[in-house]
């Protein structure tokens, strides 16, 4: 049985870094600043593309530009775009800075809280673990230290930093300060497609790949309290925080530091393997290996579910594609274009899965069997998530 989150929305569990008055004001300003950029400044860039850059390029050459990349190069010369790009990057850096200052002020207290005395779950870290190069190469999302930095013994800083910053970044759109809507949406998809396969059994096992601090892990586990739930990621400090967070919320999750391309789990072990917004941070070379590993460790008849960002290149206009390229160049998302152009359904089929489907699942904060909500209609960012699922 899991514990009920705190009634304090700013501190929903003991591991969430607390806020002083000034820290709360600063972080609320950053959230409002990011919202203002997104709602009041960013939309004008589509107008600049459609009403200025594209017509000027067409008039100059006598033909429409061959790709959005050419348009992006011209747009980059526009002062309005330069201002938007600068503000967007600055706001991202402000988010990490405000969260980091808050975390560092109370890091020793957080490390003490992470010393779990009567654990329900477990934590396994590997002192010889090698972080994959495609993750280690850049600080993803411009997060200082990325997912795997370690700043001292029994460190929890990266987990606390990620949890606190996620609350700012999502601005309440992903399940408040628990940030667990994606996990509930995974289960909504499970109920929509596989309602005949119950997970709430003592012999059932679940695995979350790329769990970060367990936002989605705990949401999924809440629907199957009898099952054994595991979660893996690459960062020692991240996982130590995730483990403590789960324990304080009453969940017995088994966290381990592993590479999803080659885990130490036995063959035919899990009933459900899932990920939540992980594939777009994974290299093209690693993706087939991860899919193959998922199949190896699933039981016959076991289910694979990957949740991803709902944007796909074929549905984006010129500005939408340029906006995606901004993520690559200025927000350290090197695989963004690859993720938005990949045929995840084919990747899953190629790994040997059957009954593979792709589409969009309505975002929910509580999954209900029989509610459906899965189809081929994109209802908008934060209102739905792209899903690919299949059966071994």
C-alpha cells in the first residue's frame, strides 16, 4: 500500500527540496517567464516564417525552399527570432540555476533523508558502470551534470535537481508536483489495449526503463500493488534519490543502475516493460538494441509500451520543424529530429514483437479500465502522448 502524498503541493513528499519565500518567488517567476515566452513571444515566430521569410526566399529564388533547414538559416538572421531564442535559452538556464541553488542549500539534509532505515524496495548501484556515450556527450536539457553526475558520497543531488526543476518546467501540466501524468497515461494505454492481462498479481513483474526519479514508476506501480516493480537508469545519484522518494511515499520499488541496451535481468522475466519519454534521448544505434533487450526480458505474452512526445515531423509545419531543431542546437537534445522521424512501430516489429500498434493516448491523471482514449488523432501537446506497444 502506498502512502498519500503531502497536502502541501509545493512539497508533496519528504525528498522534494523545500522552498524559502525567496526561492519560491524566484521559481514561480521562472515558470511565469517560460509561460510568457511560450504564449506571447513564440507564436509570432510562425508569423515571421510564413509572412516574411518564406515569401522573401520564394521571391528571391523563384521557388519555394527545399527544406525547413534552409528557412531556419534565414530565420536566424531575424532579430525577433534571435530575441526569442535568447530568452528561451536564458529561461532554461534560470530554471536549472534556481533549482540548483535551492537543492544545494539543503543537500546534506536530503542525503540524511535518503538513508532509508526499513526499506520496502532496494537500490543497486554499480561502481564500474559506464554511462553510454550518447548520454554522456552533452548535458541533456542543459541540466548541469546531466542525469549521472555525482558530487559526493551517498549523493542525491541530480535526483533532487531534476525533481525540483521538473516542477518548474512542466508548470503543473504533467500532474502537479508529482509529475506523474505520463505514468497514469501508460496505464490508460495498457487498459485500452490489454485489459485482459492483469498486472496486480504476486507473480507479476514490471520494469520502467529510464525511470529518472520515478515519476512514472510510482504511478504505474500504484495500479499493481501486488506486483514486483523494477526501475533502471544510468545515474547513481538520480537513482538514490528515486529510491528514497519511493520509500517515503510508501512504495517498495527495486531500483538499479543499468544500461537498457544490456540489462542483468533473466530471460522471460517481466509482464510489462515500459518507458516514458525516453526514446527521444536515445541514439539510433542504441534503439534497436533496447527493443531487442525488451523482448528478451519479457515473458511470452508480456507487453511492451513506450510513451513518447506526440510531435511527429510529418504533422509539423515549417516553424514546427525549425522549433524542433532549436531543441537540438540549444537545448542539448541531439536525437530530437531522429525521434520525430523514426518509425517506432517498425522498430518494435523488427525486434520480433507482434500485435504492434502506434497512435495517441489521451493524457489522464487517473487511468480507468474501459475508458479507451487510444486512437490515431493527435489532440495536442500535454493533452495526449504518442504510444507504441506490442506483445512478445
